[in-house]
C-alpha cells in the first residue's frame, strides 16, 4: 500500500494561494500571486528534487492540475527531475467537472473521494503525491487520508489569501520526522499523521493542605 504525501507551500500567516505566479489563482481578488518565487534557491530546488525522486503517482485538484498541464508538458527533457516524472507517471485529478483531460496519463476521479483515494493508495507501490491543491488537501486531511505532510513555510506575511488550515479544521496531531532551513529562509518541515491531539496544562498542581 502506498503513502499519500502532501507537499504544500504556505506563508507565515498560512496562505497557500498562488505561490508560483500572479495569474495562478486570483479568486477573491487575490493580487499577490508569486510570493514563493524570490525564495527559490538551490536548497529549495534540492528538496523538491528529493520529493520527486520518490513519487509513484500524482493526485491533484483541478486548479493545480490545470496550472501544471499548461506548463510541464512543454518541458520535454526526460532528464528534468520534475517534468520527467510529471509527464511519465500516472496523474489522478479530483474533479466533478473535468471530463476530457488532454495531458497524457491523466485519470479523473469524481465520485466518493474517500473510497477512490483509499483505493488509489492501495494500488500504488510508493508515494502518491499531492502538490498544492489546497482545497483537495483540506478534504483529505479531514478524512485522515494523508500520511505525510511536507510543509514549506516562506518568510513572508501577506495578510490576505486562502489559508491551508482554516477555522473548523479537524484537530489533528502530527509527528515531526525531519526538517531543514534553506539559505533563503524557507522552513521545510516534514510530519507524519499521529492521530488526535493530546491536551494538558502548564498550571502547577494545587498543593495539599498542610496540617
């Protein structure tokens, strides 16, 4: 059985919207797209290549799929560590409206998300990877289907935009499995799902009555 692995870019205030360009996602009047680009140094690229080295298949939301499909098929060098995998490996798109995907190797899933993603995991030998796809990631986190999260936090605050962890997110605990900081200041942290949070108190226990 494969692992479902999410790689997500967020700002310090938790925004995931349009990290790669001004026109990626302008919903709600968002005009700050491309905020991750100034931090794309060699350390960042090295980590991304490491992630793509482990991929067996991709699971994407429709918006991210369409962004990828408009760019990566044009990169035809099979030695490119990202394009080579995206163009050659199976791609699954969670959508109820996409009917005729043109990118080779694409399958649309649009029924019972929990059932279909569970079946995808069962028949994937390796990592089934989600990149971006914020709304899809939120749905799968709520279903406890994501096994590992690579959270890349960029040193910028936007004050607006769609956030990955919103009010009403299912309370979830994670186990930290590794991390690094890039030269440009991006915090790359990896977590495995660990169930529900545990709670306690820092308050000192009341001392017993003295006789």
